């Protein structure tokens, strides 16, 4: 039963309408979205105390005393949130509270807060949706679906516009996360990293794929219109039976009004010659 349905679906697919440029753009967009999910460089942090030579070694020793495997925080990415994480903290001798972010491999102190973690979980979800949607778009660009909902999505570039909106959401959330980290580390430089640019390029490729799809759709519509005009101009305005007997009735479509006027006069003459009883 299932195999027969798959066979019928394959026979209904038209590979002549495959859009190779759009498929390539969608494939690269999906790969970039996956790379952004495993990237560790969404947010870059530069410790100004190291540059200025005012690094407090005592605070580092205290952090390592309270939190083993603690290390300086230089970059944050979605890859840091794939494993099970937990938050902790301690209060130093001056009474200041420090937040610790624990992963299986390292501990980051005064770098990531629970709200920042929530932002990155949302980013992971959005990147996953972008990669899945781009993969579906690439498949539909190579294997155009039959008439139906999927065909409507493909012809109107709905999924491409959705990916562009998701990319905009990713950039907005990344900026919010950057602001949150900058508030936590006010003396350091916090900047956007490569992960955000990967998502932006993915959204740009979705836009290019949408343009390629629209261009192909317009070209098919134009070619279909030209074929219809060619058929109409070469076909008789009367039936083929009458055209065979009276070739003079074979006229181009531009004489359509004159043809209708002649037919009207002919009908009136016939009605006068043969009045109804």
C-alpha cells in the first residue's frame, strides 16, 4: 500500500521544473545553520584587565579555589549549551556574589547567567528550524511536489520568507544576549562573533533562493503565455470542421471583433430569411 503510493507520487513528479540555483542556496543555508548551532563564537569577550595590565591574580586564585576547572571567559556559543549544564556561585571575601556556569568540560565565572542561557536555548531552536526548513526547500527545489499545499509553499516562496524572519529573530536575540553579558562584564569588550554572521549569511542565501524561485516562476509564466498566444493565432476562430471547408475563416486573434461582427450579421440575415413559425 505504502509502496504503491510512493510509486504514484514519483510518477507525478516533474523533474523538468527543478531549480538548481535555489537548491544550492538552500543546501548551503542549511549547512551554515548547522555550523552555527555547533559554533562556540556567538559572543566574543575581551578581558580589558589583561590588555591594561591590571589583571587581579588574587581573584583568579579565589575563583579556582571555589570552582575547579574554572577558566577565563573569551567566547560563548550554542555549543556550550548542548550538554547538561548547571549554575552555581560563591561569595568572596568582599561580599560580592559571583555566578558560575558549569559544563562537563569547564567552569565560567561571571560570564553566563540563567537568562543568557535561555537566550541561547532559543537560538539553538531557531537555528534547528532554519536548517530543517532549508533542507525541505532544497528537496522541493530539486523534486518539485505535485499540486497541493507543498506546491503552494514552493511557488510563493513561503518557507524562504519564514527563514528570513527567523534569521532576523536570531540576530535580535543574539544582540539581547550580548547586552546581557555586557551588563555582567561592564569593564570588558563584548562583541558579536562568527556564529551570528553564519546565521546572517544563511538568511541571505534564503533571500537569493527566493529570488531564483520567483525568476523561474516568472519565466515559466512568460513562456506559457507565449505558447498560448502562438496557439491562439494559429488556430481557427471557427470550428476545425468549418475551417476545413472554408479556409478564409482562419484568422488571427487580432481580428476577433471583426469576426464577431460578421457572425452577428450572419445570424440576423438567417433569422430574417427563415422566420419562426
